C-alpha cells in the first residue's frame, strides 16, 4: 500500500464549504469523515497525530477533487470513503460510508482502519 485517500461527502472551495456548513445546520448535509477529521472549522490535532503514526501518505479530498486513479472506486463505494492506494496501481475500499459512522472519534477510526487493513491483507509500515 502506497497511501490512503479519504474522500469527503462535500465539495471543496468556499462555495462548497459554505454549502456544507449551511446544510449541516439545516440537517440536510452530513459527512462522517468530516466529523472524524475536523472540529468545527479546524482539523483535529488528534487526526494529524494519528495520520503521522500510520507511516503512509494520507490525502483528504472533496468530491470535486477526486484523483483520476481512484475515481471509479469512489463512484462504486459512495462517499465518504477511505481508500488504499495500492503499490501495483488501483485502489481498494477500506472504510465506506457506514463504517465511517464512528461518532467523530479519531481513535475509533484508527482501530477500524487498522482492522480493515489486516482483513484485506494489506500492510501499513508499522503494522
């Protein structure tokens, strides 16, 4: 595995961010990955610490920023989603929308991620 890609269920840019914020307030927008990585408008320090501990690059992107090499996996899985970028090319879904419903817990995310990596017989440098 050469890295991870997390795709938010939200668009990027000022318009996308504002649209998501309003939708969240109105109860019409939800992104479990956003809840895990962010507290209000800032990224959680616990997220940054955990991501560094994984030992592989972790990219977080919005719906309108999905890299071409993972686009088909995102389309098949839905969002939010966390994918493993494979050394041989392509991507595998590690955590889909239902598995990311973790109450915003970075700790639960890390455990779920490590469990998925083991289950799929992939490897993180330290695990």
